[in-house]
């Protein structure tokens, strides 16, 4: 989860970082994909283009609800 904290502080997440997060937390990757309406591959491509900002991540977390937050501890 340090990667996500860094991404939020940095303003965006790289494709490599997002791929690692989705690999470590597959449920989170699935939730991000569902919330964004994009496949995981598209999300990684978008991250590489700098299109996934810290603000976007916060929005996805807020929209994912308590169930996802419970899974992340």
C-alpha cells in the first residue's frame, strides 16, 4: 500500500506501480477496473500516460466502499 500512498502524494501512479498493486491486490485491481469502466490493461496504459492521478485513486477508494477497505486492512 506504500505505492498507493506515494502515488497520491506524487500526483499520479506509473503503469509499473499500478501493475504491481493489481498483482498484489487482485480484488483492488478488479474494483478499479469496474469503477473506471476500463480493462486492467487499459488502466496500466492510462497510468503510463499519466492519466491516473492521486485524485482519481482517492475517488476510486471512496466509491469502492467499506467492503474493499476492510479487505485492505
